[in-house]
C-alpha cells in the first residue's frame, strides 16, 4: 500500500445496529399480497386445449422414439434400391497344370472373363504369391515384367478391350494361388487361378 492510502474509519455503532435490524426485518403480509396482485394473471386454458396439447406431446414422443427405426428402414430401402444399380457379380475358379522346363520360367496367359465388361474399361486388381512373375502392360503398347519377392504382391491396372492378356510365370514346382478382381460399370468379376507347376 502506498502512503496515501489511509484506513477507513470504523462504522458508528448506531449505524451498524440499524443495518442489522434492517436485515432481520421481513416485509408485512399486506405488502406481499399487494405486490403479487399487481402481477399479470396466467391465462386459463380450456380442457380441450389441454387434451390436444397432451396428445400432441404424446405424438412428439412417439415420433422421437420411432425416428431411429425409421432412419434404419430408410437406409435399408436406399441400399436395396441402390443395389439394383450395382453391376452384377461373377465368381469363378480354375485349376491349371504347368509343365516346367529344365531351366527358366514357364509362362502362361490368364484367361480373364473380361468379356463381361462389354466395351467398358475395367479396373483390375491382381494378387500373386511369392516367386511368380507377372507381365503387365506398360501403358505404351509394351509390357513390364514384375517378379514378386514377398509373401504376396498386388498390382492394379486399368484394362481396355483389345489389351494383350495378362501372363504369369513360375520357375519352381509347387501350387500357386492367384486372385484377380476386375470391375467396371457393367460387371464385377472375381477369379481364382490355381497353378500346379511340376517338372517332368
């Protein structure tokens, strides 16, 4: 505190006593009644209006409780209606025997059901196991060779009508499972090729 600040003088005892007496006082009942009479009265509702309000409130609760069920029903209807627009799905599996040469790789074409796409381009997802070579189009009319050296390798490409077929190669005897998924606006196709490679 600065030196200019001074302590306040004490409150005189008669003033303090008057303040205590004022705090302990309650207003007279006549004053309370007069104050309450000046408040506007609450409008009375007819019994019919109360019943309609009660029923509208009940309908509100029913609608609130039914909303999740209606939302689920609407989504199911939307999904079911939309499923008609999704292209049809086809699945097939084919087992192929490969005779391995004494040295080098044995190449073979994968006969994909691309005719299901008509003239539409199809997005192809090709998944091959370890030690399988894949020949993929390079986008310039040639081909690009990939050798899978992991447990599984995945390749994604877009195929157009008339593209060269996909080809795969293996060099060691064994069973190789290749998964191909291709989709377009016309169809969705899942194919599984099981290659059984053996050396004579």
